[in-house]
């Protein structure tokens, strides 16, 4: 049996493989191979060649946080079809956290901002990370997404998140750019004051963290109990949603989209429209609670650009929310429906369940209210600069 363990990172910039010898922990790295992550035929060929040259006993795989369930399944199935012994599947945030040392998570360094790009948007995820025994526990605070992959979109995203944190008196410990070009990030940060250290993690870094995790947990990963890929993301024993989820409308009224006390996972869609004439963008803000319950702060904000200009009240904007109980599987989709044509604009964002890590006293303070009798509401419009 081979004594080589490996960490494999598949990202938008390519494939990175790091191998580690289970006897002495010495590293061996492959070069980055550029690859569009969803070209599965190319992925299969590349993986076959890569693991033929670098065979290993078992592997830890890390994938982009913003892959949807179908994309994740297809990649995992492709990896499995190549006969690669994948014992654990991380997302990029999990991989980064797994590479952190205990000394990096002191009581004063807990709130992390992870920024990740996709071909269509930038997403920032704010997490409170703490140690519990040998585990790192993630408590999601907020997910903020801006459509577009331009430099200005990145500047807008970071600026809005930092401003929101200052209003909430959060002390940010670290900003981490995941698989984002260093030059792009550096130029974006030159326009914003960041009050904490800044780190960059490319695909090679994430593969190395995954390999280090395989080395540190080799005996556990060798256990034959469950050879199928599993997620590092924390799950919670919560079969029912403890709180309603609402969308904030233009006048600040919460419009319930997901009722409380329904079984998870749960998915709902709602039709909305715009608040202004010729509105080119909308911001969808999701909160815990509803019009009869205590409202918690916005846990997800999705900004969609590129709407087809129309008089206010005419655009048909669908918002779909899927909520699960764990770190993966929840999502928000926003699109403008055009009759007889493809959507004028669309964005889909993956996010952790807002119920992960929710304090018990907060759960108990939410009550289920009657659903607002709206079929069409007005989305809160972004202020014009």
C-alpha cells in the first residue's frame, strides 16, 4: 500500500495537487494545470494523468465554496469514477481553516472575512471561528454577494461589508482572498482601509492545507466505516426551522418567504418587483424573523446588476430561497423574468444555513407569525450614488 497521502484543489484557476508522505510528512507538489472546473471531460483526463504520475493511498478534496449542489456532485462523481480514494470533501473555506494553527485562533482573533470570486460574481462570507476541543467551529454571521466579476464589483463588495461591520461594532481579525488574483486584490484594497491583516490563498495553498489535514488525520481517514466523500461542514440536529425567514421590502417591512417550524430542507419562491422607474439593480436582503417576530440582522445580501429598465412595478423578479440545516446546501437565487426570453439578469449564491450556531435564547425569541398576504412586493432598492 502506498504511504503517500494527497490534497487536491479544484478551483476556477485549475487543478493543484500536493502529496505528503505519511511516514515523515515531507511534501511533494505537482504544478498547477489550468482547467475550467466544469469541463468534466478535461477534468477526467487531467485527473487520470495526475494520479497516474502521483499515486496516493487516500485524498482530501477541496472545491470552490460557490459550487452549487449539481456542480459539486458532478465533480465528486468524476473523481470517484477515476478510482481516486476521496475520503473527505472540503470547500475552500474549510480547507483554509484546516490549515490554521491553534495559535491563530485566540479569543481576540475570531471574526474572519473570506472573499471568493466566480466567473459571474464576488461573494464575501463573514464567519466567527472558534476552537472547541480539537475542532474549529464556524458560526456564519453574514453572506454578501455582488453580481459581476469586475474590479469595481470587488471594491464595492469589500467596502459595503467593512462599512456594515463598523456599524455593528464587529472587530475583524483577518481578511482572506480565496483563489483571487493577488494583483486584482491588491489594487482593490488600495481603495479601502482594512483594519486587520490580509491573506491570500491560491489553489496550491488550499491543496497543501488539504494534504496537511490528511496527514494529521490519516488514521481516522483510513477507517473503512464510510468510504464515501463527506463534508467537513458542521451539521446540526435540527429537523425544523426555528425561525421564519423574510425579505426586507422597500419600506422596511419584512415579507416572509420561509415559514418557521417547517421541516428542513425547505425551498420557497416569491415574485417581487422594483421600487423605482428604470431600476438597473436590486438588493435582496434576508433576515430571520417576520412582521410579528423579533427581526435579527441581515444574514445575506445579494446585489443583482443588469436589470432590463422598466417602469416601477412592471419587472418580474423571482427570488428563490433554499435552506438546509448545515454549512452546505442553502442558496439564494434572484432573476428577472422576461416573457418568452431568457432571464435578463440572474445570480445564484451558495451560503451556510442561517441557523448554524444560532444561540438558544435567540431561537426561543422568534415566534411564528401569519404570512403577509402579498403576492407581489417591492424589493428594497439600493441608494443611487
